[in-house]
C-alpha cells in the first residue's frame, strides 16, 4: 500500500490553507462587488462583470504570467510592495493567495450576484418603510435571504482553489512546503514516474471534486449558479 510522505502531507496542508484563506478573502471582496453588479444600472456593469468573469475563459497561464509580471520587482505591484518593505510576492504564499483570489473570483461573485438579484425590491422597500438603514437592510434582510448563494459561493471558491494548477505554478513555482500545492505535487510525481503516489493524491482530488459537485447539484435540484 502506497503511503503519503512528509512532502505530500505538506502539499495537502498548504492547499487547504490556501483554499481557506482565498475563500475568506473572496467573500469579503466579492460580496460588495456582487451587490454592486446586482443593483447598479451603470454602463460600467458590463465591462466590470466581464473583468470579473475573465478567468472563466482565460488560460490560467496567461493570468499567471501577467500577475507574475505585475508582482515582480519591475512591476507596479512589486515596486509598491518593495517600497512598503514587504519584498516581492512571487514564489511566496502571499503571492499564491493573490493569484488564487483573481482566478477564483467569478466562482464566488457570480453565485452571490444571482442570489442578490433574486432578493428583489419589495423586501428592501419594506425594510425602508420601517426606517432601516441600508446597512441594516443588507445584514438583516439580504444576507439571510441570500444564504444559499453564500453557501454555494463558499463551496465553489474553496473547491476551485483546491484544483488550481497553472496560476499557482506560474506565481508560486514549485518550492516544497512553501508553494507546492497538491496539483503541482501530482505533476511532480508523474514526472518522476511515481504513479503510486500520484494515484493516491489524484484519487483524493477526484473524490473531493465529485462530492462538492454532488452536494451542489443535490441541493434542491438546482444548478450551482442558482
């Protein structure tokens, strides 16, 4: 029986840490974006919505490349982080988080946007007649009604981050116990023809992905985006 070694376990732990951190940040960042997209009538809604959804069609290596350039020593983000004494973000865990936030953003924003749009105007108007402030209306009316959307967004954001490969490889490289996540570890095992270890990790990823999709599609028989 093939057993996972210390490097494999470190990759699993790093992947879970990355997915958890990314999901929390995406809920904080994606909620106001989704609320604005659901409510605004601005002409910028289309362009901003397209930018948010871009990772759905953009090759991960393209996004990873431009993030690598932007966060590198000569990029505008890299120059900013260096001036703040933070160094550069590529090939660090923080860099992985930044890349994951960009790459998984549509998987959080779009379910939240759909959930917010489903709330409708009547509930908000009723809250306004009771002199509820916009903040009160959002947290006492919108958030409870949009709870299924938050659940779907959290699960999809977490699961999508777990399965990343191209973006994390471009930004984080392949540093054991620092930036090497499960998807990269599987690739390394295959390159070294260590198919037994690759099977164990790949089977775990397959089972995890199936259970996530099963949970989403089984919930009230709806599609994940609804």
